[in-house]
C-alpha cells in the first residue's frame, strides 16, 4: 500500500523547517554570548523556548479539534518562525533573541498536534508506522543537513548571514502548505479535556511515557560523555552527525517493521534499546565503545519515535485526536526539564555511571509497565 501524497508533503515541509532551525540552533549560544548574554541568560532563553513549545502543543491540538481544521494551524505554526526570522537576524540584544525563540516555539507548539493528527487521519491503521517513520526520517534528515549548511556558509557570510539565509528553507516550508487542501467543517462543541474521559489505554500510555520521560536526558549529556571518554570536539561533532544520519535512514524501515509486526512490539523494542544504550554509556571503558552505543541510540530513535507516535494515534477517538496528541506532547515535554535536571545532579554528585545507570533503570521500569498493561489491540482505527 502506497502512502498518500499528503504524508510526503508534510514530510518535505518538516525537512525544510528542520534545515532552517538546525542552521540556527548551534549558533545561538555563541550569538547570544556576543550580544552580552551570560550562561544564565542563555539558559533562560532556551528554558522559555522549550516550555513555550510544550505548553502550546495542547492548545494547538484542542483548538484544531474544536474548529475541525488542521491546515490553519499548520500555516500559522510553520509561518511564524519563517516570517519573524528578521527579528533574530537583526537582533542587537538578548531580549530580541528571546522574543524570536518565543514566537518560533509557539509556532512549533501550535503545529505539532494538528500535523500528527492529520497524518493519522490520512492513512489506514496498518500504514501508520510507515507514515510516521517517513515523517520522522525526513525531519531528522533536515536536522542533519542544517548544521552542515551552517558550517559551510559561516566562512562566507558570517553568523548573521546564516541567520538571514535560514529564512529561505523556512519560507519554502510554509509555502508548500499552500498546496494543502482541507474541506471546511463546522465548529464543534467539545466537552472539557479530562483524563477521566479518555480511554484506559491512553491514560496508561501517558503514565508509562511519564516514567520513561524521566529517563530521557538532553542529548548534550551523551556528547559530553563521549568527550570524557576521549573524543575531540570535532570527533564528537562527527559522531553526532552520524547519529542523525543513521536515525534519518532507519526511521522508515523501522516504521514499516512496526506495521508488519505490530506497533506495540516496536515501542517495547525502543524502551529496551534505550535502556541498553544508557547502560552501555554507564559502563563504556573507552571512546570506541561510546561511539558504538551512540550509533545504537540511532536505532532506538528510529524504532521508537515513529512507532510511539503511531501507537498513540490508535488510542484516541477521531473527534479529539489532536487534543489527546497535544496533551501527550505537553505532559512529556514539561517532564523533560526535571529529567535533565535530575540527570545533571546525579552526574555532578555521583558521576556519569550513576546518572546513566538511573536512566537505564527508569527505562526498564517503563518497559515493564508497558508490557504488563495487557492491551492486545487499540480500540480506535488509527
């Protein structure tokens, strides 16, 4: 069964937007530092940015379900970061960068749940794994290409030049959405969004995902560990590029596998792989072992990211699909802050093995809770 053109369109849009975002993201700390921001201000900017994205995911999903449309939220969500890019390129003080990051992450929050819901609505349940796998693969391919373009352009145009040029793929991404057509639907009066009204399987998956999110730390800790094991900054950058490339190339094959063997099995595989990777980083004796486990981390990302989104889409009814997806992303997104904080404190107090070992233990706990759930199939047809 071939995937519908809509899935490829949304994948291409995400590819271009990630090219634009990742051209900018590695440069922001140095750019902010050049504007006079210290580490505290830089942390504030990024903290506000990620919290904004998390909070607006449930807002975007709920509004999208209420109006019965996905396209307006995609246009707004992808258009904001593109149209307001001059705020960043012309910034002369840290607060202007903060303003841009707020608008950028607001856009991400508004578009995430409606986009994921639209993918789920456009394909039958037996193709959900491939659809989300393709989307995640193209998204990550853009994340791989973006820093490479910035690296190549910096000597020629400087930091501000890269910031200006990043608007080109962002505008292309937003422009492609003009080709998206969606029939108008009447406004719907939705009941209050309460967990008690949701299917048991959805609530159970939220619990499992909450436990697992506490095991998730920033990828920066993986790279820091590689440096501690002996890799140079340039070697760490190359290793991370290989991780992104591996993730991008394997996302679709793992999505196809999930459609054949079952979404639950591949989600469970993702939990297990994550625990294995973190246990490996806890015990790795040298840099080659660390690189090997980073590449295994690419397998985890490829297996879990698409399959978990596809599985989530089967747990919610059509009339509140975007709301439930948005609530999931909001709750897990907000838990990422204490997760990274816990990991950092454990690293500082007890060392990397304790921090990575705790992450592995939490991932195994999530796997156990997921397996003892006992659900054999989802109640909704994707």
